[in-house]
């Protein structure tokens, strides 16, 4: 966690573009997961959430997968 230099409070989220892992607060992740699952509800879950089986789809994968943006 990094301290905010203005307020001195600790940050609740870290996104590091140099690492494959980013951490979100539990409530934010739960909302993101729920929305993603709703958007992917036309496709069967493969072995574990959030993996989906797209093998039977003729759709372009770039049109299937929802895009995500983080704004600060």
C-alpha cells in the first residue's frame, strides 16, 4: 500500500502495469465479478470461474469479451 501524500491515508487499490497481478478491494472485485458474469451469461463456465468455454462459438473473441477500463 502507498500513503497518499496529501491526506496521509493508505490507498485501498494498487494497479501496477508492470506486474500481472492487480489488487482490488473485495467489494469492488465482487461488483466487477458480478457484472462480468452477467455479460458472459451466454457462454458456459469451463472449469472454474472466471474461465468460460468459447469453443462452440463462431463469434470473434474480441466481440465476446467485455472490455474494462480503470479511470482515476
